[in-house]
C-alpha cells in the first residue's frame, strides 16, 4: 500500500506504507492513522525532529560502513532511513516557508 504526503508548497510525495509509518512515528504522529495533517504550527517542531533523526541515521550509517567495509560486488542494504526522509524534510520546509500544512493519506 502507498501513502501520499501532500502540500500546496510542493509536489506530492508517494511512499510505501512501511516507510511512511516509520517517518510518522519519528515525527510523533500515530503511525496507524490512515491520514493526518501537520499544521503550520506543528511544522517547525516536525522539521527539527526529522533533521535530528536524519543526522542520527547518517551517523549510524557512517559508523557501520567504517566498521565493516563491504566488497564492491555486494549490493548493500538498500535505501536507508535518511535517504527516504530527505524528500519529506524538503516538503515540510517548503510548507513552513509558504505557511501551508502538509497532509497524508492512503
């Protein structure tokens, strides 16, 4: 299933449900809600929270990569949290700058 984040400040962001739920949980929203909103008032806190989570994930990724270098032939672990969260961060920042909310739904 897909979850779509929407805002008048940017194009839609379509994510897999699993990934969206992970980001919503980090942002303090109920991950089991099929839809919701980040109000204009909630955006600064959401942006700060997501920035921290991205920074933490990047730091963890760097430590793991340094501790156990993978052979070039290895396909890696796939897309990390920070790679998936950056587009949502961009949407939240644009929405805050334009003073509009961000919604999500199935």
